[in-house]
C-alpha cells in the first residue's frame, strides 16, 4: 500500500528487541515517531540512533513514543544497542523493529513489493529504508521525511516539526518557515478576519492572506 499524510498507518504486528506487539496498541493515546534504517552496525545510523537516545527526555515531555526499525534481526539489534549507547552516552530504551523479512518496510511503502535481501546484503540493498514518520494519537500519518544514506537526519528538525504538529493539531493555524515553539503562527485561511480576531485576539495582517497571531495559552 502507499502511505500518505492523513492515512491511518497499518496496524502491523511488530517483532522488536523489547517484545512483540501491534503498532496501534503500542502507540496507544500517544504521539509516535518511527525512524527506519537499512542495516545495523552502520555509521550514520549509529549516530542517528544515538541522537534519538539523547533526546529521551524531550520525547517524554511531548508525550511521544519513539521506535526504530532496521532490516536485521532481534539479536543484532540487541548487540547494536551497546554500540549506540557507547557512542551517545545515553540509554537506548526505545524498541527497534526487526524487519529482516522486509515485511514492515514494504507495508509502510519504503520499498518495492518485489524487493528482497540477497546473501551478504549491504545497506545499499535497502537504501530507501531511511524514513521518519510522525504519527498522531488517532494513528494517522502526520509527516514523513525520506533521506539518502549519505545524509544523517537532523533530529532537532524532527523535534521542531513535532512541536509544530502538536501545536496545530485541531487548531486552525499553520507555522511559518523556521518557526520555533513560542513564536507567532499563521491564522488559517478557513477563518475570516473577524473569526481570527475572535479566536486569537490581536491579528497582525502582513498580507491579506498572511495573518500572524499568538497561540492561545
């Protein structure tokens, strides 16, 4: 299946280094971030998992669960976590999905249906498994990012995007370029000027279609 923003993510059964469970059950009433990788014991991916581990307090503060995915098995994941924790100086307490069959990667539209892993496979054989998904509590995909193997993901940007999604969830606003938490936001075009003033108070009309407001406390 193809997976697009506002689609409900499939309720897959996931085998991880921390047990087996259904994706929707694991998400529960939380926000969730799934970040995927083409192979264990690879350099860029190790730095990325380390960055996620270092941000554990930030994820918790935002009521967000994080889960990794790599195309190797459970035992490899457990061994790899030692490297991740050694590199980052932080505990990698999140689960990592074992996707050695590529079943999850295909179900989440990361790989062609006919993709397979040959003997002696390298990360290049599953290179497109370099995705970040942010999922809301209603189990809908809210954001996706796909990276090449040569570019490590910027988890400060993932955190910023999560802040923007949570702040605008069910609220008629949008965030401008480079927005950071606490800054003014854009009143949605679905509101006329009178409605925007009623909902947000002061409205700074920069352009007729660009009206800056403060988020309600």
